[in-house]
C-alpha cells in the first residue's frame, strides 16, 4: 500500500495527465502548455515541471499508455486460430476496432507522429516508445514467418519478412493518416476507408506477393465475420482492463 505522500504524488501525476490530455484534444499541440496545466489544476508551474520536464514528455507518456493498450489488442488478435493470412486480417480488424472505439487515443498517437514529438523527449522515454512500436512490428513479422514455414508464402530473394511487414504497416498507417487529414476521400468515392480501402488494398498487396490463400481462393469476408464474432467482443473487455 502506498504511503500518504506517495499516493498524493501519484494522484497529482494522474491529474496533470488528465488535464493535459483534455487540453491537447481541445486546443491541439500548440494550445497545450505547462502554464495552462498549472492554471487548470491550481498548482505552480514548478510543481508540474517536477513531473514533466516539458509538455512533450506528458504527451509521450499518454502515447505509451495507448500504444501498450493497442499492442495488447493486437497480441490477442495475432492468436486468432486460422491460417497466417487470416491472422494478419485479424490484426487489421483489431486496428480498425481500436480506431473506432478510441478515436481520441488515436488522435494523440497521430499528434506524436505529426509533430516529431519523440525528438523532443529524453532518450529513455523515446527508447520506451520505440520498443512498444517494435513489439507491434514483431507480431507482424512472426505471422509472415509462420506463413513461410507453412508453405503459404514464398518470398523473392530480395524480400524479407521484415520488409513485407513494413509494407503492410505503411499501407495501413497511410490510410489512417488520410482519415485524420485532408485527403479528398469523397472525390474518389471512399466513404469508409477503414472498412473498404484498407482491407481491399491489403489483400491486393498480399496477393501481389503470392500469399496464399489468394483473395479469390478464400472467403475473407467470412474470416472477418468470424474474427469479429470470436475475438473483438472479448477484446473489448481485454482492452478496457489495461
């Protein structure tokens, strides 16, 4: 059990995070300041600086919590009982689920990327965030390697499981950025890029590498239905407990 002083410090830390998060979402990166956090909480700027050396440290701590939460959701999805390509579909379904259920958390993660915030925080904190990203990437690499081991995928000599995983990551990340930005999705008839284009483009990419079963050989819509029915309803409770 925490002593009274320790509990007070922890509660103060969480208060600064909560207020900073609200200001970040309402006013954006430029609108968030240590001074405004101090004013809103009734503490001095010096007290806030004792917990966070700069506003970027606060933002990255929020981001690490959200990235950990996302990783747990993806780890559960990676264990979906199916062929490797189905498990990769499960990762995509989990990202879509997370994006729709926790849009504010995805906004914070987007701000971290857009503002190059990791360049402005101490090395230790930057390293922790990099490790979280690496764990998510490793889940993808493991699935690709399983596909190779099972004979579902044969890569060209100049392609590795890592480069293929990066291509899939970049595809999905690009679409997520587009949904948050000013991409003219309506001009090309895209009403739901998360559901329509990410899934379709991901399958085209996998087909291009010859990852079996190919899109025309398998009912991946049925796969997605099974994923949602068997995994995502349970995952809701898994994510909320983190």
